């Protein structure tokens, strides 16, 4: 009998197309997702060398980072010239190289990491890459998914493989159940709070345990999405009945006998008993609290009930980093996180832009109003999420509460389009990065769950969802 | 890709931990469809005021460091986004080597595709080199890829690890894609076996 394998080992082994003596492998790629920002130079490279896209049928493109989210965006004049050029370049490249393409005008357009699963492109056991670090999202299906740079995008386009060495295995187990008010977002942020943003470097994380099993597919995507924020190359969750149910019937999911064949194979996608992990972290689900970031790194995270830390509480290079972060964020050590006043709320992104996220936020907002003077925005993760939210009456709840109801895109998560914070503005955001300048020059970001963001919109400050009525 | 040459000179100290790719090249500069010209905006929001004037105390604006080809950085350099614009900006500015205790994975890989050598050294070594770097023109750090060493001003040598294949590509300026296409037969045969086993993919 062969040695017990982790889920990562199994997916890896099934995709090695070539292995050199030193262990450098060519890993075969099943799905290549492409967006407008990190791909133009790759297509240009293909043109310059006369190369083709090896597997256009496995390559899916959608513009998301740059696109306006205003209702009038069908008019190209709503885009700045450089954004328009990038989106047009993707239009042209998708057509010229024969890729699957969801243009801005298509209702299926949206954030690439939401479109992939939604359309059934992402399936268990696959290797998925994209020129975007949040590709980790797709790991929720038990697929090995990670971000790559533009040179690697070109490499995958030309060869359908990636030059890789195997990472180490890390297990993150969340035992027991979550308490009320605690979400997938709080799990993933709390894990980063424990590991730090470099704790996962060199590893692929497998998330497991009862609390992970109890999450929906959408919650699992939220968890895996931020694996990269912990430094991990990818996050994985073994597929189960929920996964299969989610995939079944999606436009590009297998059908008929192929479905039966796939299902048989997918049921083998789990970590064998006694398989070796190089690092194991265990967190009790019931210990996780609704969480929020206070600094400028995702590891700067605390329960909402905590106070702002002191730089002196830290060691090494982190002391100066915290000093800088507190100055940037305009926060005083010792003050309560729940006293921090905000002026902007952003609900959306590949972390929290799916229908369940909008449901959670709308449930908080129903019959309530956004506090006077606040700017609050919902940006659905895809046109289909937007349509479903309208059908379920969620859109009306947001609009009645005083939220802007936008078209799909990455929007204020990275503020490449006009959705940006002004200098000094402070945002409660469901996105994934609180870096300096991320949401706008000198803008200040607090990461939290959709329900917490909605509550903050009503109270005008960071709010413990458990106290919110 | 240009062949990597050994580097010897002034190193810019950037002791801040977790310098992310948003800091290295802010998003407003990602709207280019070219790989070149990004050096002008390297570390833009740290390096320039809103009116375009230089932030005088930012390290790369100080006379000693304006042409630095080496950066000595705090832990976890290059974390965050996968944007290859980060090494493009560093390379375009003239940076050839970044030394730190750790790098984010995607950034680390991206460097090698662009003729930049990221060097991982233990904290004690980085601390010495950081002190050296802070002495500006009074110090000189030498990076030798062939022998995998970094030498401090006083001549102390620190050895570093680097993947043999990556080193080979960097020293010889090799194009990954060309190398992989030499193995096209392996990819072809993998693909046909795999299609039989997993026809739904």
C-alpha cells in the first residue's frame, strides 16, 4: 500500500506532467482564469514570439478590476482612458485567442473568482490559476488554486503548465461550532491573527474540522480566499456532499456519465488517515469572536470587544510597523475598537460579494437606515448575484436603507476604478486587504464580515454584531 | 531576459516589515499594458507627495541611495497581490537584488522571471547588512550569485540558498517558456492520458 497522502499530495500527484531530477515539476493546469490587469503583457509576449494559447477551451476571461460599477457603465466614456484600453485589450485578446469570455455587457460578468465557481468552471480536484492572488478562493472546492504573476500567465497560456516545486503541507483545524454572529470571515481573519501574514509562506493550507464542514460553499470560499493573506500559496477544503450539490447543474459542470465518473473520482479527494502535515494549527470554533482589523496588515486583527494595542506590546520590526500603522490609521492605543467611528461602508469583493453575504447584510439592514452623512455601497460579486439579490428583494432593502446598489466588479476592494476612499476617510469593508492606500490614497480600512459592515453603516462606528438589534 | 551579473554597491535600508506590493507599486499604475516605465512610480505613495515633490526622508530620495541596486528589507517583503508590476517597477528603477529574512511566495517567483534576485538570509545576517546599508556610501554590499554569497563591508560572507534551476535561468537569462516547450512531448502524453481518466476536465 502506498504511503498516506494529504489532499494536496493527491491533487499534486495527479497533475505532474514532468518532473526533473531536482524535483522541479511541470504542473498541468486545468483552468486558467484571466482578467484585464495582469494579462495584457502576457498576450503581447505570445504575439511577439508567435505562440498560441495551448488550451483556449480551458481559459476563461472576464474584466473585473477596472470596470466601473455605476449603472451607466455600458457607456465606455465612464471609464478613464487607461482603464478602457486595458478592458479593450482583454476584449481583443479573448477574441483573437478564442477564450471563453464574459464581457462587461454580459450579465454573467463579475469578479473572476466569483464567476469561475458560479459557471461551474471550478470543480473538485482541479488545478486552477489566475494572475491574481485571491485565486486561493477556488480551494474551497478541493481544487489546488493559486495566484501567479504575468510571466507565469504567459507560461500557462503557452504551455498549459506551470513550473513548480511542491509546497509543504499545513493543516488548520477549526474544531466545534461557531457561536452566533461569527462567520467564515471571522474564521479566516482569526487564523491570520494566529499565523501572521508570513506564517503560511511555503505552505498549502488544508482547512478542516467541524466548523469548516458546517460552512456553506460560499463560506468556505471566504475562508480560502484569504489563505494568501496568511502567506499560503493556496488554501484547500476537502469536497463533500455540499460541494457536489453546489457544482451539480452549473453550466460547465459535467453531465450524464461524465458527472457520475467525476463524482466517483471526487469522493477520493480527502486527506488519508495518518498523512503527514509539516505544521498543524488548531483553533476552537467557539473561541472565535466577530473580528475586525485595526492596522494596515491583515494580521492586525482582534475581536471587536478588544482595545487598540500598543506598539510596545510587539517585538522586533513589528514595533515600528505598528507605530506607523496606528499613525496611518489615526488610532490611539488603549481606545476601544467599538468606539472607532467610520464614514464609509463597502460590501462586496471576492471575499464577501456572494449572495449569502448580501443576505447576511440585508438581514441586519432590514427596516433600518444608514447613519446620516455616511457613504455606503454594495457591489455584488457578479451580474448573476446582483440579479438574484434583486429577485429576493435584498436590493430594495439596501436601497431603502440608503446604500448605493452597484453593478458587479472588484470596485473599492482595490480601488482601481473610481470607487475610492478620499484622504483620511475610514471604511468598514468586507474586502481582504487593509494595506496603506489600498482603498484610496491615505484611506483607512477596517476589514470585517458583511453583517458587521451593515451594522457599522447603521451606527456609524465599528459595532459588535452580537449587541446589535 | 538579461543575464544576472554580480552586484556590488550601496544598499538601501527598508527595515519596515510586511512591505506589500501595493506599497511597491500602487494600483493606479497597474493600468499599463506594457512592462516598462514603472520605475518612475516605484514606492510612489511613500516616495512622493501628492503634488509630485519628493518626500525628502524616504530612503530612495536620499542622495546616497538614489541609484541603489540592492535593497535590504524587513520581514515578508512583497506580500499581497500577485502583480508582477512590483518586480517590473523595481527592475525598471535599477534594483537587482532584494535581501530579507522572508519574501511572499508569488513575489519571490516573479522576481526570478525579471532578472531580480531575492536573497533570503537569517535575521542575524540581515541585521548586519541593514546596519551596513544605513551607513550609505560608507558601506558596500556585494552579492555573488554564482557562489551564493552576500558580503558585508567588513568582508564577512553570508551564504544563501537558491533553487538550482532558478539560479541557472537567472545567470543565463533564460526564457522559461522556451525551456518548457522543449518538454512538449511530456505535456502531450500527460494530456492524452489525463483526458481519458478525467474527460470532464
